C-alpha cells in the first residue's frame, strides 16, 4: 500500500511541477507552490526530489522520453522510408500539439541558462543518436533504390523540427494572423500539419 502511495505522491508532484514550469519558467517557479498544488508539504517534495533543479530535470527527461516513444516504434518497423518519415513528422507535430507551451519553455530555458543547454545532449542525445543512426542506414538504402534524393539525415531532422516547432513557438502571432483572414487557429494548425508533411516529402522525392 505504501509503495502505491509513494507512486501517487511522486506523480502528483511531477504533474504540478510540469504545470508550474511550463506556465512560469524555471526561475519564477517556486517549490512551495508545486507542493501546494500537489497537495503535499514542502518536506515531502524535498524527500522525493531534493532540489528544484532535480525536479526540473525529471520533468524534462519525461518529455524527451515521451517524444522519443511517440515515433520510435514506427521507426523500427519495416515500412517504406517515405511512409516512415511521414509518420515521424505527424507524430512530432501531434506531440507538440499536446504540449504547446513546451517549445517556448525549452527555448527560453536554453537562452537564459547555458548550463542547461550544455546538459541537453546528455538528456536528449541518446534518443537523437538512435533516431539518426536508424534514419541514416535506411536513407542510404532508399537512395540506392532511387526512392529518395540525397539528403543529410541531420538536415532532414532539423527541417522537421523547425517546421513543426515554429507553428507553436509563434502561436500568438499565428493566432492573430489566422483571425485576420477569418480562420480559427486550430483549423489553421490542422492545415499546417498537412502542409509540413508535404514540404518534407517534397524535399525527399527524387
């Protein structure tokens, strides 16, 4: 029973921390407020996570793992390379749609905290390397079969991230632009998802 209570308490703290970090950023987030939202005292938060920095790293690692797991199963499947890339673009876009505050939060933390930027390769590096290695080997095979043109896998990944992230990073701007043309933001977002897939696939087709 105690083990279940521990899991529930830790999860409640993590959920509260995620909300506070994404809403306020690392600097303005207070562990006392996280504890209050989670329904625990500050000593309990300290017992599970020790410091605010440790709690932040746990939240960030969780997000990286969720992102990687959203498309890694499909990456391992034996399907045409073009189809695999299409899935990756959509999975990444959908992940951002479920976590729309994440791009601005991550960018802001990296710009204001060099140490956090320096630690990013340690947190996200393994998942990125696995993805790049898998893409690279399959790209070489697809190029030999003339299914796609020659594209650097790093550039391909950067193109996907750049296109998808901008739609959420520039949310306030896009929302106003959409409104001025009589479009609803989420309708425009759905169109952008389709367009981003097409842009990436055109980049690959011979």
